[in-house]
C-alpha cells in the first residue's frame, strides 16, 4: 500500500507492478445471487491506456477494460460496471494486460 499521491480514501492505495499480469483481488460476500454494480476508483497519471481484465470468481467478464490517463496521479476517476455475483463468497480480480501494469487503485464499491 502506498500513500504518496493526495486524494485517496482510507489509509492508502494500490500501486500496480509495471508488468503484464499484475493484479489486485477483492473478496466479498453477497446476500443474494445476481447483478451488482461495481465501482473502481483510480488515477492514471500517464498518457497510456492501462487496460485490465476484470474477472469474477475466476471468469473474465470484461476483457481489456480501459483505464485511460486522468491527467495526474492525484486526479481520481471512477469506473462503474455491472457484474453477476454468486450468493455468498465472491472474488473480483483486476489484472493488468499491458507491460505498464494497471492504474493505481484506491477502492472498490459494490452495490
């Protein structure tokens, strides 16, 4: 966890390793099975699109999702999408698909 860029929530954020295949995985429980809205909060202080595969419970549900530059590492943006969750335990994994790694990740919200 890092905290060298202002504007994050909580105590810090994840800074991806700059390589293809680096990932962050979140574990969560859902009361019922079905669609859920997921929001990832991120900055990308480069001009490169740092694409990621989004997987739920081991299955890629959104391949090569775009995380374009936000202008600075202190400029945070939200990426919101819908996934299907199982009742009970679930994992959501965001895996970098470029040698630049993923953007920094501040938090995930699931609703």
